[in-house]
């Protein structure tokens, strides 16, 4: 029993150290990243602000492991007490705003851009972008994907594996590929 308690305490200490290291890096080493308070970190978090991008975290934000958040010239705002699950990716070229108390489960992808299709080779076609807004108290379930231009209303639920390519009304539950309303809550 003592060994289990010691091991649990060691894990908590390691996560606290990760959180403080992330906070210190954001203050002194990463231009464009700001935290309103020390985050809760359960594992590695990769943050990058490229081409003038900006990432702003509210109070009490928590991360599981292997989370990637990249602002490539865009702005990402994550509200107070939001949680980001294992392996999730948030990538912005224009803007992504995530409200307070949002639950982002494991392996969720949120991207505000698509490759353009107007030239060959395709990798030189550039990007089309549109901002994403996820209001307060939203749950994005495991492996769901949110694409450019989507607005998800307060209290909405996106089911596991759903592909959200159109806006979602408040307090509705959507599922499927593409996501469609299956009920209200």
C-alpha cells in the first residue's frame, strides 16, 4: 500500500512539474502563447505559434498526453476549465475560439483550413480558411472532427467519430459522417 501511495504521489509531482515547465516555456521561450493560470498537464503538450500565431488559455485548462496545438498565423482561444484529451490536435490558420467548460475527448481534430484544389501540384494550391467557434459547455466525443467555418452552439454534444462540417445548434446532439442532428438535450 505504501508503494502505491508513493507511486501515485510521484506521478502527481511529475504532472505538476510538467505544468510549471509548460508555463515557464510559454513565458520565456514561446512567443505568442499565454496562460491565465497554470494548466493541469497529464502528459506531453506540443504548442507552436508560427507566422505571428497566438494561443491564449483561460484559467484551469487541463491537457492529457500527446496534445498538439498549433497557431499558424491564426489565433486560438481556449476558455476557462476546458479539458483537452489524449492525442487531440487543434490547428488554426485563421481563428479557433473554444468556450469555457468544453470537454474535448481523446483524438479529436479541430482544423480551420482545407487545402485548395486550384493548382497542380496540389501542395502549391494554398489553403482556404474559415474561423471555428465552439461555445461553452460543449462535449466533443472521441475521434470527432470539426472542420473550417463551423459554429457549435452552447451545450451541444458531438458523438464519437462524427465529422462536423456544418454548424450545430445549441443543446443538440449530432452524430455521423457528415454529422446530423439525432436529438436535443
